[in-house]
C-alpha cells in the first residue's frame, strides 16, 4: 500500500486523457472517411472493435499508476 502521495496518478490520468484524445482524432480523421459510404450496420462492428481496443493496455497502465511497476 502506498504511504505517501505520488504524482503518477494525476499525471497518468492526464496522459490517459491525452492519449484517448489523440486516438479519437486519429479514428475520426482516418477511419471515419473510409467508412462514410457504408451502411450503419456495417460501421457498427468496426466502431465496437475500435471502442474496445483502447481498453487492452489499460490494465497494465492502471497498475503502473498505482504501484510504479508495469506488471
């Protein structure tokens, strides 16, 4: 258990927000135009996958924010 406060958590949250912003902009800039003519039901699975992909590295990142270790 952590005894003293650390800057890892607030900086980690800010870095996570910045990374999500960049990820969203990249998706909106490059993926959305490719699928603009697709029907909505064709776009749905792609956006579901892209909405879940960013969660994959999140567990290790949250562990780092809490403990300072990646595993």
